[in-house]
């Protein structure tokens, strides 16, 4: 039995179905991320777990207990909001103590637990401050402490980092993850930032238009996307148009240059035109290795990003981006220079369904 | 350039004169009780009058009761409208504005008809019942101000998110209202309270027609029978009202500027 189970969850608002056929099982202590574009139903699903919305169909179980129709204040769930949602009239310590007071703990126990939590979030001196006297990052840490103080069964975070600036976002990301690991708390984290999802999660649920597109570990979702949406939403992707020459052996042509595609979603029909995906990091310039696919093109653009140099190579109708590491001994080619790019058949993925 | 500045100033000066001259005249008159010299004799007499004290105390108590009842009525209502019934907001706003449109005399005649001694709820047949009716009437009269103040206060905080945060921490409605919502609209409730006080303290129609010993009817009685004391009373009432306004400003500023850093 899994710790948190969502079974056949559906949510309908009037004529709109915003979440559909959502199934997910989460292990105790697992960190699962909902990833998807704006409006795909991440928040709605999270709010159903929290009890702020009741599913139109389906069941939610926590630790074997059906909580589908329980009120939010009966679920023992910790929630962290994008907008921090600290109580402005209370000090940091009183904010953290709020849930403990509701639970009717003794003032001694509360004082001790608040102290512990402030230590955990590394703000031990801030108990007497008011929320408006804290930075955004500090406020969000207090919100985290407040949610965790009651030892919730599940921790839910709805884009907790998106209101913060880039530096804080990175450090808080690591802080949340290590805290989650050390407490072993089952966590659902909502984000539309794929880098956040890839770097933090045990598993990612990729969502699109109210449906689950794929559930898997970051490595799996990134390298073996099961749908075209996942392939294009997670990571940067080159999408090319290829014509199938021989479906059985995976031979296709891209702008009349023949290559072999090692992976495909669905069967290939000879002569059909399909979308083909290729990650920038799988492409090597000028056949540096023994990669089996090679194509001729012209450098169209070079952007120097520091450790990485990103180049755009045009064939005829199609163009791809590729990444090389910066090498002080070998300056990148000029614009307009003819080059050869190479990649392995396994890195070339023929996408399912319609062409673009 | 110059004429464009003269115009507004002229308007301001005229407006100020319109308000200030009668006030000064009243004040000046109230000082002239003793022949040939300025004195606070009229004020002394007024303040020493047991009637004054009794009626002022009565009105103050009714005002406080109206404030408490009004706050308990308005805050949860405005909160619920903001949280769950957004679509009803125009309707609720309209209802809260009605007391500005319906004259107090209409309201009080309605009350007397509805709650007379032969009705199902004969509030007017006892003094205590009539006091309740009076309080409720004042809550109604103050409703437009109280509602507006509280609604503005609620808009300044994210009601929904705070509610959900409290709920996820296990809180029920009572705790959410009294520990989270009320404290965060404290300033708004207070400014609504001062306005209520200012309205109630000098109110005549309701108190007179319900025959309660309030400050308003006392003012009227004095005005009809004395020369200097009414002026003194008018100045006192005016001062009380202005003190209320001043307190609104003070409390409002205090809440924003407070920096409790140690
Ligand atoms: N109370 C509601 N009534 C009607 N439609 C709603 C309601 N709440 C959400 N929706 C709709 O449901 C869809 C999903 O919304 P949701 O907030 O879950 O998206 P999201 O994935 O969290 O997006 P974002 O990344 O922008 O936060 C949206 O199209 C939204 O308009
Ligand atoms: Mg959202």
C-alpha cells in the first residue's frame, strides 16, 4: 500500500474539465513534483489533496484512509503557498506556533517545538520579528517551518520559490530538499520550472491540459519522454522534420540527408513525414567522436554562455541548436562556416502523432 | 499662471469660512453667559448638570454596544462575501448603503410598527427591549460606514490565502475569524467604530421617537429652553466628534508606522 494515493481524480468547473483521470501513488518519504505549463491543473490537483477543492470524481487516500471528503482542517496536511501567507498580525514565533496551539499543545511543548523549527530553518534569532520585517526568502522559510511544525502527514508546496529571485531560489531549493530528506516527509511540489523539477524530485508528474502525460524519475522523463509534449516541455529540444525512408531500419531523411533514428514513438510508415527530436547536448561538432549519424550544415549563430557555447546550425529548412564546452585552445567557428554535426541513432527520437 | 492659483485658493478660503465662521460664532456666544466678560460659565453649568452626565453616559453605552454588534455583524459578513460570495458583493454593498437613502424616521416608524406591544416580538414594551431596538437601529445607521471601512481593510490582506493557511493548520472558522481575520482588520474596525460613535452620540430621531434618555434629545431639550448652554453643548459635541476623527487618523497611522523592533 502506498502512502498517498490519488485514484481516478477528476475536477470539473461548469463546462470545463480541468483535471482528468489523474492516478498517482506516492511512497512515504517520496518527493514528487507536478510539472506542467500554466493552467494545466497542477494547483487544482494540489488543492484537492489539501481539501480546498472536492474532486468531481475519484478518491484520495492518505496512509490507507479515505480523505476525499474530509475538511482541510481535518487532514493534517502542511501547505506552503507561493505568496508565503504568513499571518501579518503575528510574530514569526506565533506564526510557527499557530498550528500547535490549534492542536491544543501545552505552552511548554509549543515553545520547545517553535525553537526547534526556527533552528531547522536557520532563523533562531527571528522569533520576535513580524513578517513584514523579513525578506521574501526568510518569509518562505518561516512558512515552511509553520507547515512542518505540526508534523503533517503530507507536505504540499505550490510554486513556493517563484516569487523569489534567482539566487535565493537556488539555495532554498536545496534547503527544502535536504530538510525534506532528513524529516522523511512525503512531499508534493508544484512548479512550472523544469529545472526545479529535474533537480529536486524523486519522481516527476508531467501534466498537460489536466492530464498526466508521464510519471517517472527525472532521468527517465528527460531521456525517455513518452509523449511529444513531455519531450518538448522537459529540457531544450530540437524538433526537425524528417521523411521516413525505411521504417523497419529507422532510416529517415532530414533535408535530404540520410540518418538513422534509433528510437521512435509508434510505428513508422515509409514515406510519411514525422517530427524528430534531438537534444542539444547529444550533438557533436565536426564528428569529434565515432558517432554514426553525420549531417552537413552551416553555422548560423554562435552564443557564448560561459562554460558552454551554444551554436545554431542550419541544414536547409531545418536547423538545430547544439552545445559544446568552452575550450580556450579552440575558438568556436565563425558564422557561415560549413560544419559537420554528428550524433548517435539512439539520440534521435521520432515523435508520435502529427507533424508540426 | 497666477490667476490659476488664485481660483482654488479662493474656493478653499470660502469653503473654510463657510464652516468656520458659524463655529467661531457659536463658540464666542457660548462664552458670553456672564455679562460683560468671556467665561466658561455655560460649560460649567452644562458639565455639572446630572442630566448631561446621564444622557451622555447612556449614549456612550449604546454607542459601544452598537460598535460591538456592528463589528460582529459586519466583519464575518464582509469576510464571507470576500471569500465565497464575490458575485454578491454589489448586492451587499447596495444593502449596506440603504440607511443613507432611507430616512431614520422611516426606519424608526417601521420599528415601532413591527415591534410594538401587540406584536410577536414586543420589544418596545420594556425599557431594556427598547434599548436593544435602539442599538440595532444605530447599527443600521452606521452600517454604510462600518461596512465600507471593514471591506477596505479586508481587501488589503489576502483573505483567501490566509484562510487556507489557517485551515491547513487545523483551525476552524471561529479561530480563523477571531485570531486571523479580526486582528488584521483591527484598524478598519476601529475607524468604523469611531464613525459609529460620532453618529450615535448626537443622534436625535431614533432616540427621541423610541423615547430613550439619550444625549441627542437632551441637546434638543436644552436648545429649546436655554440660551447659552446649547452653544456650549454644540461645541462639546463637535469636539467629541472631532476627537473621534483624530483618533481614526492616529490609529490608522500608528498601525502602518509601527516598527516594534527591539
Ligand atoms: N474556481 C475555479 N473555477 C473555474 N475554473 C477554475 C477554477 N480554478 C481553476 N480553474 C481553471 O482550471 C485550470 C487549471 O488551473 P490551475 O490553477 O490548477 O492551473 P496551474 O497548473 O496551477 O497553473 P499555474 O502554473 O498558472 O498556477 C485553469 O484553466 C483555470 O482557469
Ligand atoms: Mg498554480
